[in-house]
C-alpha cells in the first residue's frame, strides 16, 4: 500500500510525493510511437460538447441533480484491491 493511501484510507489518491513522474515521462518518451498509435483514432475528435455544458435545456436533461468533478488520480486500487 502506498504511503499516501495508508494515511487517507481512500481507494484513490490525487496527490503523492512518491509518484514516479520522471520514470513515467521517460518511458512515454522512449515508447512515443507506440503511445501515439494507441491514441491515433481519437486524436482528431471534437470534444467541445463533452466538456462544455449544453446551451439549452432541451440539448440534455438530467433526471436528478448531480455534481460532476473531473479528477486525475495518481494512484488507485483495482477491483482486486491492489494498488
């Protein structure tokens, strides 16, 4: 269990002093062509409506009020409880 998770008790964590940013960046740069091929089919998609609110209520209606937050967890448990 990562130190950040042991302190919080949550199954995910948004901040982590021990997150291997440098190693991940180096691996992504090394495997750049492979990563690019993974996202080739979505690179040119128009995401305007997926991240902006509809201008008119008839465009999209929610049954219940809700609050949405877009987060980028650095660590999380999988369905088996492994980090």
